[in-house]
C-alpha cells in the first residue's frame, strides 16, 4: 500500500549513479522509434511509458515527474525535432506543461501540446480506451503558441472589458517572446480579432510593450 503524502510517481533518490534531472525514462527503448518518426511523446511517469509501449506506441518517454530540466530538453532535441507534451490532466500537470514549453523551445524543439480529458493520464486513458484514443488526442495536439493563447483566453473573461484587457496584456507578453516575425504577425491578427480591435492598434501596443520583466509563464502560473 502506498504511504500517505507520497507522490504519484515514486522514483529512486538522486545519486552519483542516478540523476533524474539528466535522464529520460524509456529513452533506451524508445530511441529507434523516435528517430524513425522524428517525433516523441513526453509524459510524466514511468507507468505512462509502460502502458504506451505495451500498447505498441514506442516513441514515448517520461520526464520522471513534472519538473522538466534543460538537460532533459537537450537530450530530447538530440533525438527528435518535434516533441508533443502529454502530461496528466491535473493542476500539477498543467503547471508543468507550461514550464516545460519554454525549456523545450529554448532547446530548439518544435513543441506541441496534447490536452487529455479532465482527470486522466496516458496510463489510465490507454488502459480504459486503448492506444488509438491516446493517439487520436496526440494527433490533435496544438502548436505551442496556439495552446498558450487558448489557456490565456480561458482564464480571462474576454466577453467583458476588463477580461479583454487582461487577455490583451498577457497575449502581448507572449507575442513579444516570438522571434519569428511571420509567426508573431499571424497570432497578432488572431488576438486582434478575438478582442475586437484593429490589427494596427494591437501592433502599436506591441511595439511599445516592454520586452523584459513580463514573462508570460509567470502570468499563467501565478493563479495555479
């Protein structure tokens, strides 16, 4: 019986031999499939990896908890270009997903996010509904910025003036971090339409928006 106050995934303690922050669970068995498809699916725990591999989905690895590290991100990038995060659909998984996005992006990965049904994880989803249902969700994963904007929109009442202004401010903080000007312009048009302002007005706000001290990751995580 699992003792109270223990985490969902119980890993071996850190040592000179085993460093969780530098390892990815299942990478040895998954690397051939990851290289073959040039993509990998990142989950939280070893039970998720085991369930996926038993069901025939081989390019799945785990960060062994919710705290993805830059070292793990670099290891991922050395194996594949595209990484799809499929963390548990709970508050810890949501917060970890948001933190992990920037770490993966900084490592040079193309990042997507698969949103699991509320209260579920890959392990339970595969066991109860099969691998095809898991893969269906994976295939519908949203690109990085699209996912981030959708979450910002969900946490603000954009049908009210105050909520629209908050969403605009947080969306501008996100857009300011996009280096690709074409990508930035694409999402700027989307945000302008959502809040009912002209592209020119929003572009003007973006130009005078401070580039530092407004990390969108902090904006999202502070209420969780």
